[in-house]
């Protein structure tokens, strides 16, 4: 019987797109941490991914539901999509403000 190995991706900082805001203004943008968060999630590090960029999880819900709604057409789809969009924007904004304060 073959031994199964967990998928592990080796993504380094050199593989990621640089943040223009960080390079030009010297400060992080609201999206800083998203790429690292996705890399952590793809490596199975769920908690670390959340701590790196909490907005990733509502963002995945938002895009996932929006795609389902596009193909299935839920009766309350637009309302739910809007609520998930606001939740995502709020999570990103709160995370960004906390970075600025700390």
C-alpha cells in the first residue's frame, strides 16, 4: 500500500508580489498579508493563516457564495452577497486599522 504524504507548498517571499504601498509609502496596505495567508492556508496552517490575514475567510465565503449564486440563483442571493461583501470589507478594514494602531 502506498504511503500518502500531505501536500506542502514551499512559497517564499521571493515568489510573492511586492506591495507597492510598502515600497513607495513605507506603510502596509489593506491587502498586506493576503498572499502569505493564502500560502499558509494551502500548507494546512489554518490558524496561522487566519492570524496573518483574517479577511481571507470572509473573502472566501463571499466569492464562493457569489459563484454559487451566479450558477444557482438563490432567491436571497443579492442580499446575502451584499452582507458577505460588507463582512469582508469590515474584516479587512478592522485588520488594517489594528495594524496601523499597533
